[in-house]
């Protein structure tokens, strides 16, 4: 198993993560955003 790595920093309250179509999706409640991030950040 590979080591965990930070894909994105500077978030308020990231919550409800889901992996879908090769990207991590989650809600960032402080900024009222739905965010998707790929493995390349």
C-alpha cells in the first residue's frame, strides 16, 4: 500500500468525501462549495 499524500490544503470544513470517476468529491462547508480533486491535485 502506498503512503497517503495531501491532495489539497487550505480547506475550511471538508466533509462527506466520495470517490467517483477517478476524483475525490467533497463539500467544503466554510466556502459553500462542492469540490472535486484528481490525483494530480
